[in-house]
C-alpha cells in the first residue's frame, strides 16, 4: 500500500504542477517555459516503471493531443528503468509457480535479457532442452495502471479546457481498455496463438510458441526467437532493407486486412530480424480487434483519396465513428488522411516519408491541429482510430529508420484485392472463437 501511495503522490504532484502552469497561462496570461517544465516532468517520471512509457509513445501518434513539448518529454520515457534484482525475482517466481519453481527449469538466467514497461524477460531452458523467454510482470502493476490513467485523464481534461481542438474522452477510454488488457498474460498468450494462426502462411513472419504449463496470469513463457534489432540494419544494402520492410508490412497488415485485427504496439523492442531477413513478431499484449465495417471504412477512405471523392471520404469518417463534422474539420481530417495514406497513393518506388522535429508526421499533425482549433468545435476521436493511427505512424517510423524505398502502392493494393467485409467477418469470428477471444 505504501508503494501505491508513493506512486499516486509522485505522479499526482507532477500533474498538479502541470495543471498550475497551464491554468496560469490560460487564465492569467502567464508565460510558462514549456520546454523547461517538460524536462522537469521527464525527470520526475523517468524512473517509474509502468504504463506512462506506453502512454507517451501513443500520445505522439495522435495529432497534438498534448502540447508538443510534453509529447516530446513522454516520448523519452523509455523502458530503461533498472530491472528487478535476483532476490525479488525469486519471490515473484515463487508467487507465480510455487516454492519449487526453480525445479521446473533446467536453467534460469538471473540477469534479465530485457526490461520493458510492465515486466522484464529472462532466458531459461526447459528440461527437454528448449530455450525459452520468461516474461515476468512487475509487482503492483494494476495499481500503477490505475494511478497513471487517472492522472492522464486529468491532463487530458486540463488540456481540453486550454485547447478544445481534440476531445479526448474516447482516447482515454481506449488507452484504459488496452493497458488493462496488457496486465493479463493469459490473454496475451491467447493473442499470441491467434497471431500464429493468422500468420501461418506468411513464411517470412515468425510467432513464438507459448509454453502453457509454465505460464500464469502474470508470467508468460514462450519459445525464444533469435534475431537482431531493426536498427542494426540501417546501413544494410538497399535490397536487404526493402526485404525487411516488406516483411514488416505483411506482419502488421495481413492480419488487419484479412482478419480485422492489428498488433497495436510497433515499438522497436517488439520485433527482431533473423539472418534470412524474416521477422520475429513479439509481445502480444496490445492487440486490437476491429469491426469489419471499420476495415471497410479504412479501404473506403483510401479509394476516396485516390479518386478525389469527398463524399466517400466523409462516409468513411462516419463509418469510423466521427460524428457531426463541419466542413473545416473534414478538410483537416482529409489532410491527415492524405499524409497517412500518401505512400500508398503513388504507384512508384519511394521512401515512406520524412521526419520533421524528430517525430514522424509532426509537422502535418501541427497543421491539422491548427485547422481543427480554428474550426471552433472539438473533434471527438473515435476509440478505434487511436491504435490504427498508432500502428500506421509506428510502422512509418520503422520504415524511415530503414530508409526503405518500396512500391507501397502495389503492396497495399495486393493486400486489399478482393476485400469482402462479410468474408472478413466470418474469418475473424472463426479465429477468435478458436482461442476463446471476443470481438
């Protein structure tokens, strides 16, 4: 309980400081040094394990949901907090697998192979000789998620009073739903199996096998997949970088356009590259299932932009859940859509885009936000939009790191050829039912 109080105090105190500064700027005309305060925010929150790391990455994909100085600070909240020490690990493993937990492994490495926002990974070997990854959740993560989401809700509310261009209620609802799902490693195990099924015909994408008898609600054990991080390939030959980009594209978008399901976390730590340039897809805590009509709207918007059909674009936005849009708001959303779809609208080999201000899409997002603000009424961002947007921008950033030049137009059109919403609905329902998952 002491840890919970301390966390609420630390996060809450930081948010209170943000509130005071924003209120002073809005109501009293006081000019705050946002960059300096953002650095203070980062310093105060930087050693906290938990959802704030993920929230920061997600906020960067929503057009100016917060002032850019604060988004930049959140982006720097990386999963670099010190891992739990061995005495602590032993206590946690005992809580998950019982007092004789060490006897269940041939060997178990004491030092973490990786530390993430909600847990850390240890290598181990089973008695039958399999090398596996054991992801153990940090303690009190449910408390951390609750505390951080409450404070993020306050930040959203404050910023809406300061700048009403974006209504954030549904963004918060979506963040809350997905982050709470990530605490359930049994659910993640089912997601992992679902992805193995959906990608079974993709020979250049690999999904780890779950070890059920060594997994619990807070411990997930799966086959260890060897590979190297994507940044190791930044200076690889152009053809190799293009192959890796193609495999990444299919890893994310084959499940989306064939089943209506997306891996919502294209973070650099969630995939590795094998020696043959195929992809290991990892970490299935954040998976989003979309209604088939929403996928139809995604494809409909592409066709609207390709053909210059404004009425079809509006219909697509409405299918996504945007409501009562004004003409100025439609113009702003079309601008954002043209940015997101830009690479697949040109039938030529090209890079995905370029980075401005250190964030992919930041310049366009700033202009979109400016136009929405001038429109005089806030736009409520539908829940489904949040992780769709995040995946598109996250993958775009990966392709930028690779400096990959590909004919994205042909890749995309091959992916959506023959799309049928009814057929997708049947495939989705069958896949979800097989693993006891809900739509």
